């Protein structure tokens, strides 16, 4: 796999995981697509690390990646949330 294909794959997977993470957390999530991709990449790294440490299979790792993205979205909402409903 060449470098351009790898980068495109990371961006696409980040967008998918970030979107799923945003859907898992109720309420408004005013993030740009770039931030959603970064959240998804962060969730993939977090979930992949935890899944690797647990020796989990690919399906469990995917679930952990989505949960990792949801955790990042939740923490971002809490940090910037203040009085939002």
C-alpha cells in the first residue's frame, strides 16, 4: 500500500468512526468535518490500543474504536459545554 492510499484510508475510516462516535452521544455536536475525522482517528487509536492489549478480535476492536470516538466526543462536550442544554 502506498502512502497516498494509506492517508486516504485513515481519513475515510476516521470520518466513519467519528460520525458513529458523534451519533452515540446525544445532544448537539457542533464539530466540523475535520474535527470529526480527528475524533475518529483518535477513537481508532484508543480502541485499537485497548483491543490489542486485551487480545480482542476485529469486531470487538471496531466496537472499542467507536466507543473511543464517543468518549472523545463526550469529553469535548464536557470541556466546552458549560451551560448548553
